[in-house]
């Protein structure tokens, strides 16, 4: 029976005192009250993710994957349980502490890009550094370097309307990376892209992973999840499968939903 911790991947089991990773969830629950009904969006999730992993999260609508992504991204807090991010207990933080943690530790990439339309690609990438209080000169330097990293330096002065969908997503990736976050969260990053551009963007994510970035990707597409080194499947707020993917991109066998 599959559990929330992949023994083959991490050598750990839920509830042990083994060393925890970049992300450590224990008995994590998120419960919503809707009228007289209790909805368990997450129902006791145990999960460790190590630095440098590339993890895909999958599941049908209502499975809890978006809730899990919001909790890991410090956009929400759990009803109960423990969540450690880089050794910091997140579950008891207030909104200001969560906002500070998000800006320091997490880079977000969204399906809809979320770029400011009337500013250049460079200014969009600079935005997290503005919030962090970085000087203008240093912001420009780091934003240029990050655009170069995603092979878009030659489009630095272009507005989002002057860029293709793939180029806009590369700007979004650069914005997520510019603060050197511990974790890159990508929510359906290829959802608005054609198949050729999707492959291009996933190639970029693979390069970032090979360079040492920790990536968590939410997707409903198996061919996109195959780029990850580990795939976690959710159903009814619980982890039902946690398997490693082979280097060739094909899902490993030997674990199946229970």
C-alpha cells in the first residue's frame, strides 16, 4: 500500500525521527466548513521533499492538489498538523510572517503568467527585488542576469504584449528565480501553451533542476509530469501514490495507487 512517504525515494517512513528535508509535512490537514458540511481538502498528509528534487503533483479535480500547493507556497495555513520549510515551522505564522517567507524562500510560476502588462520584461523580473528593498542598480543587474539565464536577455525591454506565450512564461520563470529562492512552485505552467512551446518550457525546468533548483510542479498531464524525478498523486485529500521517475522520463513501476 502506498503511503505519503516514498520509502524507495527517501528511505524514510512517516512518523520516524529521520532527518527532514527542505519541506516536511506531518499529519497536515485543511478542513473547510461549507454550510453544515465538513470538507477535508487535505486529510492527514505526511510528506518530505529534499533539496534539489523535481516533484510533480497530480490528481483529479477536488483531490487536494491545489490546497497542498497553496499550503506549501505559504498562501494559506493548515487547520492542523506541522509544516516545516527549511527548518521553519510555517503552520503557526501570521500573514506578515508568511508574506516575508514567501518573498525570501519561494518563487511562483503560474499558468496565466501574471505579468504586469504596462511594464517591460526586465521590470517584471525586478518586482520581487523591489518588495525585498534591493537598490535599483542591484535590481537591474540581477534581473538582467536572470533573463540571460532563461535565454531572454534580448527581450528585456519588450512589454508582455510584444512577447509570445513561451517568452512570457520565461519572463515569469525569471521573476520566480531572481530572488534565488529555496523552492520553485509551478502551477500548470504549460496550461496556456501549445505542445511545442510546452516542451520548450519543460526543457527549461529540466535545466533549472539540473542546475540544483528544487521544483514542485502541479499538472494534470502525464507527459509533463514525466519530466519530474518523482510523481505524487492525490485523491480525496490523501497521497495514494509516491513514485520515482526514471531518468528517461518514464514513470517507474512497482508502486500504484491503493
